[in-house]
């Protein structure tokens, strides 16, 4: 089994086909989307492929250590990840092909008008071991 991270982006990925921002959806459309996500996760729990899923709040703060005796730096000249990542799901599957299959299915979650979003899901494998350094 190999673990993969499925990332849902607010922006930064190729545009979805049904690209209406969620804050413009009706309450029924939001409910249908959340129900799809819950049912998708429940099905993967049943097959043993589900590890975790979380939606992220839009607010957040970057924090960086800035040296001994100096206060931490918050926010700054960084990519605004809080504006980019909407949430994630971690799966544990038998193959890369299965991970691609599940990411494609997740891409079809309903959005505005009940139509599939067809959003791009970023698929990233977990490292099985730390990278090795060769000299």
C-alpha cells in the first residue's frame, strides 16, 4: 500500500470546468458537495483506502523563526497557502493507478448547479523513506 495526498486548491491549479467559487453556491449546492465528499470518504473507509480528510478554514497565518531573541515573523513574502489549499484527503492504495482513479472521481464532486466541478486535484505520493544524499 502507498499513501497519497489529494489536494484541493482554491486557486493556482488549472481552472475547473464548473468554476463558480463556493461562496457563490446556494446552500443546497454546498450541502450536495459536502455530502458527496462524506460519501466518497465513507466508501474509501469501507475499502480500507481512507486515511484522513480535512477542509481548511480560509484564514491562517504563516509563522517563521527569525533568529535567537527575535520574535517570530508572521505572514510575509510567501505564497499565500491559506488562499491556495482548500483541503486534502489522504488515501492508502495499492497502486499509483488506483490513486489516479480516485483523484479523478474526487474531481467530479458537484458544484454550482449540481454539475461536476471537474477541478484539478493535485496527487502527491508520500515518501516511503527520507531521501538519500549521495556525495
